[in-house]
C-alpha cells in the first residue's frame, strides 16, 4: 500500500492535543518585550551621550579644542590589509568546458537516482558517482576530463548510498557515506591497490547531523566533521577505525591543514597559524569594514584554507563574508569587500566562490590578487577546484518548480 | 491604524496559532515544545507587528518565524547538551520495523537533517512553492528541490523498511482553513 506524503503529514497532526497556544500570554509577552527594548534603547542612547560628553570634556582638557575626539578603545585594532581588490575590477575568464553529467528528477518521489561529479582529484580527474535508489547502490568512476576516458572503480559494498568527497588525491579517495539512523561511514578507496575499505561510525541524534555540513581530512589522517550548527562544533574519527571524538579545542573555529601547518579562525576574526610547535597569531580581529556578527549562532561561519603556500581566510561579518589572503610571512596582502559568499572551494588555483542571489561564480587568485568572473551561476552547493580545473553545477534545461534538473560541469581554467 | 491594535493581533494569532503549532510539531516532533515554539514566534511576531503589511506576507512572516525559532532552539539545545569525549561505537537498530505508520513517519522525519525536514514540511504540509520555501529558508531554489527530494527519498526508504511505500498525490493540496 502506498501512503501519500501530504495525507500522512496531515494525519500525523490529527491528534493535536487541545490548548498549547495562549494568544493572550503571547500578546502580553510581546508588549513586555517591546517595552524592554524601548527601555534598553533609551538607556543605550543616554549612555552614548554621557560617554560622548565625557570624552569631549576629557579631550578638551588634555589637548585643547582642535583635537578630534578619539574613539573609545574596543579591543585589538582591525587587521590591516595591504590591498583591496574591488569586485568591479573582475575580468572575465573564458572557461574551456571539458565534460558534464546531469541529474534529472521529473517525479519528486520516484526519481531518486543521481548521476553527478562529486569532486576533483589532485591529479586532475573528476569523480563521477551514479546512485541508484532502488537497492541503494552507488557506482563510482574516475573521468579524465581531457579525454573523456572513464575508469569505473569496483563497486563499494551494497547499501552504500550517496557519497560525499572529503579528500581526493592521487593515492587515495576518502568519502563520507550518510545513512539512516545515525550509522554513517568513512569510505576509502586505495587507488594503487584498487580496493575499498569502510569504517562505520555510529552517531547520536546531534552528531548524526554533522555529516551534513563541513568535512576535511587532517594531516593526522583523521576526518574532521562540523555539523549543520553554525556554531562550528567539531568531531573527528580515523579513516579506518575509531569512534567519533569531540574536538573541543576546535569548537567555534574553522580549520585547515597544509603539510606541517594548521590554521584556524574564529568568529571574532582571530587567525592562528600553528607550525612546528609554535603558534603565530596572524590577525587578532577582522579587517576594517567587517563587523563580527553579534550572534554567531545565526551568522554564516568563517572559513579558512590554503592556496599553495598562501593562507586564505573568509572572515564572518554582518556585511557578508570577507576574503583575505595572507602571504608566507603571515602578512595580509589582499582582500575583497565583504559579500554574501554562499559556497566556496580553496585550492592551488585560488578561491572559487559563489556570491549573492544570482550565485555568480568568481575565482580569486591570492598570489596575483587577480579576481576573475566565470560568467556562470551555481545551482546547489558543490564547488571544487584542483589541478587547473573547476567543477560546478547549473540548472539544466528542464529545471522548474516541479522538476529538478542539475548539470554538473568540469572546465579547464585558461 | 486599527490593524495595529492588540485585538487585531489576537485575531491573527488565534487564527494562525493552531496551524503554526502543527507545523512546529512536524519540525520538532513534540507537542509541548511545539507550543513553546509558537509562543515565542507569536511574541516575535508582535514585536514586528507595526512593520508588517496586511496580506499574505503576514502568514509568510509567521511561518518563517516558526522555522527560525525552531532552528534557534535546536542549535541552543545542542550547544547545551553535555558533551562526552567519546561516543559509543555500536550499531543502532532500525527503529522503523513493525511499528505504526505515524511512528514510521515521525521517526523518519526526526532522522532527517534540519533543512531537509523543513523543506519536506513546508512543501508538502504547508504546500508552499519552491521559490517561497527558498525565500523562507534563505537558500537557493535548487537547494530546496534537491533537499526536498533527498528528504522524500529517505522517508520513502523508511516506509519500505517498514513494509510500506510512500508516494506524493499530485492532485494538489488538501483544503485547509486560511490562516
């Protein structure tokens, strides 16, 4: 028997208990909150006026009337960045489209099969996966975008559903497998041996959701996971064994690894670079023009990554997210104004990112401070860059309210 | 303006509150918590009341507030949980075997990531369009479609494990009182 989803959702609330919404109490609560805000706003304004008067008087007494009133001290100074690259300076970058694949769901329930590129290896191959919902089966192949040659890998175990790339190198492919009921897995393919290994990880209610957000491989060969919560809580597990362990020391920070270095940034904009047992603070605070969000639990989190030997940081600001590039010596050498950056990939080629409602794609090269517009728009999350290639997805020709049509494309950068 | 009066707010809240509570229940799976979510949502709605234009936008604002309050509280709840250093590594049994259909649905909904669950509830309980859900959740339309489809796929697999199947009746939404 087939259950209709709409009917099931409505029936699920049929036994709604009585009561539960006290509109009079809500009105009283709302009035109380409005009054409290007015009082706080008035107190804040009064405090500002008093502080301003005191500052003017103090300034007059010490330096005379011509001296401007200094702002009140507010923590460390903003990060100074050598150069600002404006968005309107972006030059078009003609892309050489090499290969694409497409997922088309005309029926929202029964069309569940996917065919997509999930990432790029650091030796320049695209990882293509085909997921078949009936039987829950995933096939994986490596595609050479230049020649179109496809090498199908041995099938992973049955029951492996849709997979997500964590680290794709010439030696090894590491994926996450999201499953039902909080049993997830790290799936690894040894390219030399041609064999899969799978490490199942049981998770709990909260951690189960962690596979939905950020995942990265540390140089300690552990997979680090942060959940859907914007507060960036981190857990890690080995690639082949071991339970999930809470990484409390990383909570609230974005993290990236590069050979023998680990870099982190927190919501306030403090950037740390750890190398050989020493820690260098590259920034104590976000750049000028970037106001750290008052409530970090509702703002887009910061991001960080290495582009070659340069460090790239996306500071979280109320104005958006601000990209800053640091050179080998730790100096902030170039930045872009804050924008609503929604998706990004940081690789040797630079920072590939999507901006704004139209999801315009840009590539920022930290080593040259050059900004290029790719003239493309992103459909859903999934940007990758490696080995002079970019991978993104766009709406297909049938895409509509009722139809999901996504085209995944790999192109070479000029 | 009369609409700004407390009586108008009470009329609006009385008309919309029950449906907001049902939506909140589908998002959080607990009637008591759903009631709390609606209380907080109505308080926020009252604070915003002078800025709201009469019309469908008020309903959209109310829905958005329910989703946001639920998400805020879910985050806060998770951050207040006692964290253990090591999680037990044990197989979790399939909770959907041999249990009533409603329990299958609620368990499967609860197992979805927050955004997939919100997409399914807003698309198939609230019967909102893709663009409206995208605006409400602050994401791309493509994301709404793929998240919705993935959520439905997970629900369908849960039904199949329990010996049933799940479909979507495309004859259109059920009749519901306006709110």
